[in-house]
């Protein structure tokens, strides 16, 4: 990782990952962040990281999920900017029309199975029989420039994209009409007539 990027990330999350000392000196925020980033980049076990950084594996297993959550909380407003008004949705649709000539599109949604090592004692929960590997599912909506508008990650790999969508808050918001999409418009696709079916 670029040292300047690491320094910027550390500056942004230091207050979130710094814990008040109880009985002994807490781990430095930079060390916690470095261990977390190494874990995310390599997928090495906590025991392996304990040897690399000389920090107890049980401490690592406690703070890695916390640091991941803190990074998410720090960047979520900046990185996941779901439109909340009709004008914001129209701007997204305009970008799709301009860039991809795909008008009145308010986002592209898809799922991605991210390969992982099989978690201990998980059975076939994370195994995707179609892809033939263990995975977690990332389901996201992006705008015309591939920027995330909404994301759900972490569903087990045995779930399909549709299954993850059905369990998501997005589905509920779409069904309840709490997402304020622009009003429907009709646009001319051709000058000819379309056959009607009865």
C-alpha cells in the first residue's frame, strides 16, 4: 500500500479505532490498521498474523472486525451515496444516458461471488456448487461511472444473487416505494408501429 494512502486512512480512522486504556497500554492505531489491511489483502489466519506482528491472535481476532467496521463507518457516506431525491436519481439517469446511451436507467445491479477459504466448521454453507468454490456474495448497485450507490456484502456463497436481493433492505425499500425514483416517462424508440398481441 502506498505510504501516503496508509497515512491518510490512519488519520481518518485513528479516533474510531483508539480504545481507552483499562489496565495496560493499548495497541497503537497504526499497528491495528496494518494488521487489518494485511489480513484483508492476504487472508492469512490470525495465528499467522500473530507471528508476523507479535500480537496475540485472540487480540487480532477481536480488533480486526472492529477496524473493518470503523473503516466502513468512516467512509460510507463518501463511498456509498444512494440518491434520496428525484433530482439526484435524474442526475444518475442522465449520466447513464450520456455515457452509455441507456436512458432513464437509475443504476446497474449485479452480484459477485468473491472466493474465500472455507471457514472452519461451516460445512457447505459458503460453498457455491455452480462455481465450485467457497465464497461470499457482494450485491451492489453502481452508477454510470461504476461508483457504488448501494452495497450488501457477506451473504454466504450458497445463496444466489436473487436470494441475497430478496433478503436485502433494498427489496423492502423498492416494495414500500420509499426510494423516490423519477416519474415514468415514455420515449420514442422507433417511427414504425409495434404489433399488438391479444
